[in-house]
């Protein structure tokens, strides 16, 4: 910092034993770079170089970022507090699965984003849904069913305020519900003593329920 306080350091994150630091300044002004040998046990010449990392996608409704159903796109959170928005058209009543996961950039400029955060926004940029971790993992998966057809925005940022890294974003249709979720659409199921009525099923999304209709005889004990 301007007062000489240590803000970031690195030993060998670059190529070979080279040091490399990705840093986002919280305030504009003068900072100091301190170069020394690891462990202070060596000497020699070195090259000090640096450059700014461009923001790939804006965090507004005017973003150039686009994503479509069935498509995977990649991006970079290049500095602390960075956020990328992607425009997408979605249909009313259709169940979508939207996921983001860390993925090291192809050029090796940034490592994998450790803890992505997803937000789904309406056409005006208002937050409709926020998803952080999912199924015990840091990579989020959001299940979203729009109430109306139109333009939406998917935002990818870091759950850690200063988190940086590369990621991939994927939008897909949710799996077809294998069994009905109410009495009218219940699946008929036969229960018998040898288990021939066993059925394999899947709860495809959070909040999904499966209804089954069974014919039971009075006085008979059943184990389900």
C-alpha cells in the first residue's frame, strides 16, 4: 500500500518458479512492489512486468454477453468485485437448469474460480433468484421457471467479495418429470409381497414431488 503495508504476495504461481500476483486495488493511488529472492537465500537478475486485465463482460443490462439454451460459455472474473452478466431469452412455464462452475482459463491467465455465485435477473436487471452452493458443492446450480416469456440476465460473480478466476456457464432444459406431482397425475403402482412393484424414480429439481396411486386391501400390512 502507500504506507508500505503488505496487501498481497506470491512465490511461484507463475511459470516454473516465477512469481505472479493478480491484484485488484480497493482505492486508486500509488502502491509499491517489493521484489526479493524466495527465502532471501539467492541473488541474480530478474524482469518485472505487469499489465491490466480487461473486463470481458459488463455488469449491466447493456452487456455484450450472450448465452443460449444448450450452450456453455466461459468468462473471467478478473478483479475483486467483478461480475459478468449474460443476456438470454426464456419461455414461460419451461423449467431451466442454469449452472456455473470453476474452470481454469485456456490461456492460463486466471485459475479456476473457487466459489461462483449465480443470480438470475429480469429485463430491468432486478434480482429474481440467487443461488450459491448446491448439493454440498461450491459450484451453484439454479432451477428456474419463468412466469412470463422474455429477456432475462444470468449473472456470474464470486461468493467471496474479492474472488477472481475463470468459470463456465451452462443453460439447459430441466429433465422431464418422470412422475406426476399431484393426485390427478399420480403413477399407478402395484405393491406385492415379493417387491415386484418396486420402481426407480428421480426427483429432478428441488421442490419436486412424485405421487403414486396404490390399491390396498383392508387388513393387509404393507411395507413401503
